[in-house]
């Protein structure tokens, strides 16, 4: 019979033995002496190592908490005990423990963690959705592997909301509302502010700020440019105090206030069936894009607000028109915000200042149709127009690549054989590169080569 505690200590011993050479390598690491071209490779190796260790930790954490070692150590909770051991705050440790517990019931996610494919935070985001809606596990795993953490969290919230009862959503909104708070303090010569409240009100507040940020941005176009965070602060001061704070450029001073001229639409995405039935059904949506899911009751309340547009659909597609102009119609613009509230580049989380892009060249098609369009943020749009970056083939959120990448739609492949390389033995198939990323590039390069023949 295996003694569990000695088995565990044996495993721990093996892990410590495995760590010893890393410790030696680390003690010899002098970043300034690393030739620049190798720095990224070394960084990647450490990230891989970190992920492996973090995966092991998140798998075992709940089991370690079960041992009640935290009680014996005099800690008030398992989270406080773990926080002290791993040197994080209690919130982080609590989230790690919660993920660890949820992984027990999610085989696919646990396997992805074991393979080092997900960070603990990514696993936590997947588990938060899949533990409530198990049918969403595979989709969320795919999202986590190919897109940003924030996008994964948003998708998880949406999939959770699909199966969460309307009553519990209303109840949660009531609790959040009861616990709303704003406080401020000063520290080191800075004044700071924190606000927390229901999603719907937050979305309205955010919209008012976005509108004002847009105006400030436009008004100062010819003056000294500052960052979005600075404009956001100015917008807050302006909205609360009714003035624009003094800044290094005073271009706005003599200009008449034209607050109404720059307006961004605030959308509530809700399926018609949900709105009528008062609850979301399977696959239905009721959310404020970029903010999160809300109850249908909340959406109905917001419907009364004149600055809101409610886009309803019948479950599947927004009805589209073929528009002969280059610019999308107002209806198309709203519909696009409904279907794609974010930049189409995988990993990009921008939801403001989105450019409407024609996937097919307008000069050729001479029409504007929703299904042939993309939403792209200003930053990625500039990379596209100035440096010829392109989205890879396909639709939806996907990779955005530079002109040298084999997946670039206009990439010209290098000659397949280098003249200096020895010829391969006849009949032996060439081995494909190991990683999925390299394999995809390899396949795309070969497809492109075949097309060019
Ligand atoms: Zn973007």
C-alpha cells in the first residue's frame, strides 16, 4: 500500500531536483551580456517554465487546502495562508484556489493546464464559465488558447449568463447596487478615486466619459497631443465640474461648446425572444457590449433612455442590405457594432474608435455589405494602411500578420530549396516543424507555393 504522505514528499523531492539545474542557470544569467537576438528566446523559455510551475500549483492548491495545514498554521482562511506562501494578495490566492477546485470537475481544462497550454488566470477564466455552463468548456478553451485573457473572461461571462436564471441575475444586480461605492484619497501628491456599481449605470457613466473624451480629442487635434488616459481624466473633471482643466495646450479655450456633435452610440445587445420572454434562452444574448451581461429587466429599464439604441435580432443574423456607397449606412454601422463590438484582431480588446473596413476592396466590389466588413481599431488600421499588415484569410477574430508572414494574403514564398542545402534522400517525407504555430506557417507556405506553381 502506498503511503500518501511519503509519495507526496517523494514527488516534491523530484520536483526540487528538477529545479536545481534551473537555479544554477539562473545564478549565471546576466541580462546585459545576452546578445539581443537571443533575448526573446530566453524570455520564452522562462515563460514556459513559469507556466509549468504555475500549472502544477493550480492543480494541487485545492488539495493542499483540504489538508487543513492552513488551520494548523493559524491562518484565518486557506486563501490567506496561500497568499502568504506564494507572496501575492489574498484576492489572487482566493482566485487560484477557486480555479483549483473547479478544475476537479473540468477534465478538458485540467488537461490543458497539465499540458501547459493555459496560465492559471486563463484556466480561471475558462473554469468560471464552464463550471456553470459545462457545454461551453470546449469553446472557451479554444478562445483562451487563441485570444486575450480579457476576451476570454468576457466570453466566459456571456456563456455563464446563458444558463443563469433571470432571478439570480436580478438578485445579483440588486446586491451590487446595494453595495455601490465611491471613495477617494490622496497619496504622494496625487488624488485618486475609486468607483464601483451596477454594470448598467457604469456603462452610462463610461459612455458619457467616452463622448467627452471624443470631443476633447477632436478639439485638441491641432495642439499638443496627449494620451487617452489624460483625456479621460480631463473628461471626468469637465463632466463633474463643468469645465476643462488647464492644460499645456489651450486650443479649446475660445471654441463654442459643441457637446452634442460627437456622440458614440451605446448599445444593448438583446435577442428579441429574450426581451419578449423576460429571460435569455439557450444561445440568447442580453448584454452591454464591452461591459458584460445584464438581466432582461435591466435591459428593459434602459430601453426607456433616449440616448440608447436597442438593437433586437431574431436570434441569428442582423438583416443586411447591399449598399452601393463606400460608407456604411447608419443601420449598417449599428448592426456592425452589434455583431462585432471589438477590433477583429485576435488578442486586441479595443472597443472604441473602431474603423469600418471593407474585407474586399471597394474599388472592385462597388458595394458595402456587413458580411464583407471588419471592425478594426485605429492602431491596427494604421498598421494595415501604413505598413501593409493584413488579417489572415477567414472571418471573425483572427491573426493579423506582417508582410513577411507566410499567412499574409499577398505573401510571396521564398524558393523552396536553398542552393547550399544538401538534397534530401529520395522517398523520405520531410518532417513538419513541431509547434502548431510553425506547422500552420509551414502548411500555409506550402499551399501558397502550390498556388504559385
Ligand atoms: Zn485592434
